[in-house]
C-alpha cells in the first residue's frame, strides 16, 4: 500500500472537538516542508531542465487528475499575471478537461491514452517539457502521458508523494515528496496537495527568476490588471527611482509596465 493511502495516525475523528481537529491537522501539516526539503536535489534538476527548455522557446505542460490536475491548472494560470509571460508558455491539463476543474469527471484519470491526445492538441514538440502531477504516483492518465512524451523525445518530470511509484519510473526528472499518511485516510487534497503546491511554486518561480522575469526581488513584468497591482507597480518605481507617487504613476501610464518604466528612466 502507498503511504498516502495508509491509515491515519489519528482515529475517532468524529469524536474530536473543533480545536482538537485543527491542532491535529496543524501538527501533521508541519511535516510537509521537511518532506519538500528532502526532495530539493530532485526539484533542482527539474528546474534546470525546465529553464533549458523554456529558455530555448519551449513550453511547460502539466498533466494531472483531480486535486493534482487542479493544482497544475492553478499554477499555469498564475504565471502570465505574475511574470508577464504569454498565455501558453505554461499549460495545465486535467483529466476530463476544463469541466473537471470544478466538478469531478468519473473515470477520466483511468484512460492512459487521453493525456497524449490532450497534449497533441497543443502541437507538443521535443522542445517542450511535460510534468506529471500525481500524489499516488499511479494515475494511468499521467503514466500514459509521460510514456508517450518520452517516446516522442519530450523531456518529462513528475511530482509524486510516494516513493518508488510508477509515475516516477517513467519520468526523467522525478520529484518524490513522501508526505506519509493523511489526517483523513487517503485524502491527498491535504498534506500531499500542500506539498505539490509548494513544489509547483518553487518550479515556476525559480524558472522565471532564472529566465530574467524578476529584478532584485520585484515582479517587474507583472500584468497591471487591477488597482492593487497598479499601486504595487507605482511603489516599485518609487522605491527604485526615489520618485513621488505621481511621477511613478505617470511613468506607468506612459510605458505600461514596471520593467519598461525602469528601462526608460533618465540617465
């Protein structure tokens, strides 16, 4: 039995008070960053492979089912507004299609051919990289997609939460974050999902920093899509250029992004 499916270390949950439930969940959640730390060398290898592909014009694809698939879609959707990259540079695919983001699609994850069909709709090539996300490490949708990707010369990685899994066996750059039993037995939306989210954060953030999408510690390529982000952009310019907010606002209006405004500053 996989460790994510093994019995919870807690029992009789229905008899616990709200505080006892929260304390128990919090205690096991604290083990997640430690598990991620153990996988840092694997995460590093996956980041380096991703930087190489995206730096040469390739794309990053996530494939997953259920919670894992939703986390991939979430991470992909946040890259354009955060780093200013075009939509389509990072693509999240979930078994069952976009409908499955909000509502489970029964048996979608059990088809080992479907992920490759989904990837082909994006004209995937050997320039790209595919990362399978599967807490169990045994999802047929993910295994089949990674197998076909490798067969066609596409780089592959994965994020799993069990050691020695079938998904990791078919990935060139596996990341195995062994999170152990869940608070509610088998509910991998808990610790395993948290671990996957942490690794996804690290993967795309480190990749786009390496590709020059961050200056200092600022998101200079972020999309100025709402008042909060415009205000953040103004404060970046105020701090960097030592100018007033009115001057920063004028620069942003003229140039459309923090990076462009910084590049246009007087010498």
